């Protein structure tokens, strides 16, 4: 077996291991399903309907239409196993001059993930270098207010990932979503995410004439949820149902024949809360991946907690710091995210 073949096989094993923490993680694009930023992670990612706090179109493109202040989020995540996961996001409601009602919202974000310091060795065990892999999601979403309490949105995603040397891929997917407020303190949201997203890998640069073109399709996600604003400005609570529709994949049997995998659907709940302790301090807690079907209840359960501190420096500028702590199954360390927040009018 050629040296490149050995390295490539090791890289595939490592990147699969790094993401195979659940049924959700065993499919392509696992990095993009962790969540976005400290606020979302701390609230158990129950964010599809949350229009009462700072929002991200990552969860639902329509909710950007409710982000009155400009919102910039820069997040760094501490992960085990030499993994990295970083976020940059922006959301803002936009109105035309002299426009009293309606409006639109825009969301921009970038998620960067990867595995670093992969130890490369030859057949004799001699070190030949360190290798890295990376995945990126670039996102543009827009939401439009049809009424003051109803918004629709669409988001576009560009994926760019590299596995080894010339083995890289790009893909485009899109999201659609809506949010409706039947009363001022209650919001209902729905989103369908990662429609048509897939990776397409070509390995002829490594295997020559034995190389193949392989397609790894992303699962499609359906999220439905509600967020209630608690009385007396105490905070808010969210509950969400997610259905993950697994993609059809080609499976090679022992005799070399190819068969199609069975399509599965996984259902699980997400729950999260945010409490206003004092004017500038919030505490958060959540529970992600409460499996209802397609997995054991205790498998991949991810409890989370977090804090948020903000301070107004001028009438129009607010700076803040968010922190999230998330228990990660099958890893010896928890996920920790620190996000710097900048808001402006």
C-alpha cells in the first residue's frame, strides 16, 4: 500500500471519529450541527423560535427580521481530541428610509471546524509530519416581515472542506423558515435546514485509476418550536422538536456488491431557558438531544449551562461576553465556548 493511501485512510478514520458522537454526527457535515455561539449552545440549541433575545439565522433565517440592534458574535470553542470549532456571525433588521412598518433582516455567518496535529507516520513508524483537515460553512440568510408578527426567510450555505492534499470539496445547501407571534409573549418557529447539501469527494489524485467519486449527503433537519417570554422580564423558555431525516447512502457488502442504506428518521427534543438575574447578567441552561425515536434516551444527551454579561459603553454601543459549558458524550472533556458580543444601533 502506498504511503499516501495509508495517510488518507488514517485521516478518514480520524475525521469520522471526531464527528461520530451520535447518530447526528455519523453523517456528513456533523460540525455544522453542533450549534452556533455560546447563547445557542447554553440554551440546548432550542433557538428556532427565539426572537426575544439576540438571534442567529443559523437556526432559522426568518428570525433575523426581529433583530432590532446590529449583532456581531465572535466565538471560540474549546474541544478535546485536537478539534477546533469557531464562529463569526452578524444579524440585523433593516428598514428602508421613512418605513414605519415591515422590514427585513439579514444574517451572515462563518463556521470553521477541523482536526489539527494528526500524527503522520510511514510503514516503519517514522514520523513524516503533522496533518490537518478542515470544514467551513459560509452562510447568508434573509428574513422578511409579511406582518409585524409574521416573518418568512431563506438562507444559503456554501460548504468548503478539505480532507487531504488535493482532496477537497464544495457544496451548496439552503434553509427555509418562518416565525409567527400569536401573542406578544409567545413565538412559534419552523425551519427546514441543509436542503440538498452534500460532499463530493474525488480520490484519483491519491489512488490514480482506482480512485472513486463519492457523494456524502447531509441529513435534512426539520425544527419546530416555541419560545415564551416569562412575566416581569424574568427571562424566557424554549421547547423544540427536531426531526433528522437521514440520507440514502451506498453501502459496499463483503462480496463487493453495492446496496442502498435504509432511510431513517431520528426525533428528539431540545429545551432551554434564559433568566435575567440583574440588568446586565443572564444565566442560561438547556438540554439537547432528548431522543424520542431512533436512539436511546440517555445516548448523546447534552445538558448545558452558561452566563452572559453585557455593558453599555455609549447610548448606541453594547459589549458583552457569553460563556457556554456543554457536556459531550464519548469525550473526556466538555465543550466550552466563549463568545464576544458587539451590539449597535
